[in-house]
């Protein structure tokens, strides 16, 4: 009898755990560049803020600088899908990565050694764990990262150098295109996220991943020149 009772209670336990998570919301990050000496032009041109909206297992990260440019990454940890967009000058493009291209993206990330410090704290209302992050062959050493498991996104960094960490990053580094951006959560808001917020602009032209990466690299080369 006890065996059958346990089986009956198992779905309720799983459902209860799921209900404890926050399923929709918006995170704002302050962006800094710890390894760059920012001149007047770079300081004016580089983005200082990033926004992530999420709903269930889907999340959209947006990095933009006024009307100069905008890049987004739409990902889904459940389907392991990634879509990237770029609007800059005459470039209005997007790419849907296939499985091989997703693996190429993962392989292009720096290789980090990641260990939990067992330190926990509240960051903008989310309970988070600190991770010590090191890289032996990196001229731009990363800072420690903080991840939360309070959200429905449970592997938000699955396609990045932090793929081994469970949860959603609140403080972390993004090393791409010859620079390192440090993202620090400055605001979290639980709110209803509409499906249309994940839709891209209709006039974007599809390109392959190689072309997309080349165009974004050209953009940041221009900003860092």
C-alpha cells in the first residue's frame, strides 16, 4: 500500500516543485568592459545595458545601443534551438542555427574551469550561488559568476562557456568577438511575457551562421578600432 501511495504522491511532488519556480519575467543587466580602456568614442558606442525576457523554457537576450545597432539571441533550453538577429546600418539579418552550428558556437567559447564557492546570496530578489571561474589560456580572465535556480529556466547558459552550471546567470561574463563583457543583474521583475515579445522583425533576411558571425565581428571591430 505504501508503495502505491508513493507513486501517487510523486506527480504531486514534481508539480509542487515546478510551481515554486518563476515562469515569466524580465532581467536587466549593467554591461561593463573590465579589460578595455574605453575612449570617448568607444564609451559612447558600446552598449551599457542588456535585457533578457523569459517565459517557461524560452528566453530572449537583447543587446543594443540606441539606434546604432541591436543584436538578439533567442534560445530554448528544451528544444536546444538558437536564433540570432542583427540590425546595423544596411545589415538586417538573422540566422537559425542547426545542430552543427550550435555545436560550432559552443566550441568557439572559451574553456572555463568552474567550481562552486558554496556562497549564496540574494540578487535582486533571486537566491543565487557563486561560482569561481578560471581560464588558464585566456588573456581576458573572467570574474566569478552567480546563477539562480529560482526561475523556470534551469540551464540558461547551455550554449555558452557556462553550460555546466544549472540555473540562470545573474552575474557572468560574455567573451565574444575579441572582447569580454561583464553582465551584472541590476533589476529583476516577475511579469507576464507575451508570445509576441519573442517575434522578430518581418524584414530581416536569413543568412547562415558563418555570415552572421562575420557581420557581427565587423561591427565590433569598427566599434573597437
